[in-house]
C-alpha cells in the first residue's frame, strides 16, 4: 500500500527538545537539511542539538549552521545521522486565499496537545503585508510546539510555509506561517536539492501525478517556455489574428467577444507571465459559468458567446505552449485543463440550442468564411472512441479497472450533463480521477489475477497514444493506470517480499509480486531458481505449490514464461 502525502509529510518531521528547554518541530527540506523556527532553538550558531525522528525512537544529532535575519524567524540545521536522507518534503511557493492546509508537529499543551505528534487542519486567509510577508491562517488550533512545522497546501499537495505563531493558544483561531519563498530567496540552491531528491525518490511525485488541477509550477513552466523569442513571436501573432477576427465578427454581434481577454493576454505575454494570466482567466471563466449563466434561461447570447470565445482562446493557448519534453505529471495536468475547457465549450454549444442564446447573423457570417470559423473541438468524442476500443478489447476480463474508467469518462462526455448544472459537473470533473484512482487501488487484487495481461493493456494504450498524440487524456489514463498497478518487477520468477519468509512463483497466488509500487519494489527479492531462493533462507509458498489444484480457466501457472 503506497503512502499518502500527509504520511510522507509526517515522516519528514523531527521533534525538537533542546537542553535549554525549548520545544518545537522541524522538517527535512533536503537530505540531512532541517528547517525550523529560530525561536525554537534559542541557541547560537555551531551548537549541536539532539532531535528525535518522527517515530520518536531514533536520536538525530544536528548542528545549527544558519540563522536568518531578525525579521525572518528561521534557522537551518544539518545532520549526518543515519536515516536523514530517507524523507524530504516537496516545497512550492503557491498559496492562495481559501486554500485548505495541513500541518503536523509535536505539541506539548497538557490539555489539548500531543507530544507524540499532532495533526492540524487550517485554512489560508491570505498573505499579510509588511516588510516581511506572512501567511495568515484560520480555523485550526495552533498550539505550542507546532512552531517550525511544515505547512502543506492541500490544493497543490506541497509545502508552502513554516508555522511560526498562534493567534490564541486557547482557541482554534489559527495562526501565522512564514512563506517558503523567503527560504528560496536566501538559498536558491535548495530548489536544485529538492528536484534531485524527488527525481530519485518519486513517492511524493507519484501522488502528485493523480492530481488534476495544474500547479503553480506548471503555469510557471509555460512562462519559462515563453521566454524563448520564437514562442513569444508565435503567441503574439496568434493573439493579434484572433483580435482582428473578433473585430470583424463584432459587426454582427456588438460586445459579444471578450476583447479585454486578448488585451490582457497580449499584455502578459510581453510581461513574461502569460501562464499566470491563463491560470487567472481559467479560474474566472469557471466562476462566471457558475454565477452568470441561467441554465434554464433564454436570451443569453452575449454572455454565452463571450464565455465560449474565452474558453476557445485559453484552450488553444495552453495547447500551443505546453511541451512534451516537460515532466509527464505536469504535462498531464495542463492537458487535463484543456479537456475541461473543451467540456465547457460543449456546454455552451448545448445552451446555444435554446431560443435567443445565439446570434443568427453571426453564425451565418462565420459559415461564409473558414477564416472566421473557430475550430470545433471533437477531441472528447475522439478520446471516448479510443478508450472505448480499449475497453471493448479487454472487456472479457470483466475488469473493474476498465469499468471504472468507462463509467467516469462516459459521464463526463454525456450530453445530459447540462441538466446537472455546471457547478455539479465541474465538481465531478475535478474529482473523477481521484475517485477512479481509489477504486483501482482497492481492486488491485482482482486486476492482478485477471486473465488479461496488464502489459497488454499498457501496450495497446501506448499504440493509441502514438496514433492520437493530441488526445492528451489518454496520457492521463496511462498515468492513472501506472499509479494504480505499479511497475513490472524485473528479475527471476522466484520472488519473495523480504529477507525472511516464503517465496512465490505462480500468478495464482495473490502474493506473487508481478507489479509493485516504487517503495514496495525495494523489498522484493528475485531468484533465478528455487534452489537460489531456498539457499537465501526462503521456503516455498503453499499456494504456489498447490497451483495445479486451481481451475485452469481462472489463472495460469507462470512456468517458464518469464
């Protein structure tokens, strides 16, 4: 069973209890590098302090190597103790008002706290101003001992700050946190250490891959890509062409096109923060759909046409700017954002069928010229057809895996979604892959015992991806499957889960490790022969020995296949 992000966060923390009597929390931001609040330590540079690991069993010796300026209540410790390179939080500067947050530390309040580890949930109210900014938090009981604990933004699933203070020790009024960007401003090389650690240890990244909404770093990637002169030029030409097109069409439908949208996009292209502006407009679009449209009303042509045009321009821009060379999880999140925009455009097409929700003269003018006609996206239907082929091919397995994907995807493209109201539709779409991921993980034992090879499914999916490179949702499905079933175990066919116990050699046995998650892969031992396994201190699994007693149509014995 793979660990959750809150569990990885917990394992990255340390308990601080100095000889001077100061108590609090710290956490690893790099291999052997611990971040905490300076007021927790109350010791000068060079002092060696004994900490406790998250299980409160292992003593960690660390040295105070850096204390930030007076206005920044932070300090850094370094340790070479065993186990200090096993865990590390994943940091990101993104934090916005109303973001749900989580922290974990070692409180010592006699009535409400827990010296063995205390989880707290909070909500971000925003960033407080001043010479040194801070994150203002509410709706959580920040007790003594939480100072120095990591603040996890549950929207991004990354650590965005460090808990510094409480609003009131007696009540759950929240507290304040130091933004992580102050640490990066002082030590920019921490970003390199972070990327290096999470490239080698992908447990945290694997959990991020299941997220749907793009992270702030994904939009920043677009900005970084746009710094190339060629991409800037192409983007500006595209936006100017759209602006001209909208001016022409505006003759038949005054104020029906969001000219301000183009103006802002051109402005932010020149300011080198186009990704952030696309992110802002996409969020505003979803808000406007929810609160400006009457889904049972008529005579809404202007607002529907404006939102449809905005969704079209945003989806085209994202598609032009994303790069297949970037991180696969980042690519899939941005691609999923375009899928939602396609879905929203489908909603507008349905609404335009109602009386007064479209401009007849405008539609006639569009039909006379290809230049004036925007591309009608059919990628959702094409994606459904591609996934449908895969489901049909492997339906004999009666796999919950494919039934789950089919159920979720068919819902998302159903023409009846208009009747649900866009708010419910978007809520469903933003959680559908999380639900599917949970379903897949619960039913892994059924998948692993299927007559259909998981590798066959992956190979067929790869063929569909190569045939339809623009259907980015197929890549998203691939990531989801990989997250659910793990990677194929390579090695001898006689396998054991640890140094002691039984070895397995038949797929009839549900303990046979055919595929595994990265953290599980380290535990698996592979042997070329049964004698090698026995010499290694293992005994044969009884289920595998009795494999021939199983009905032949249920599963097959591995034999020499591997």
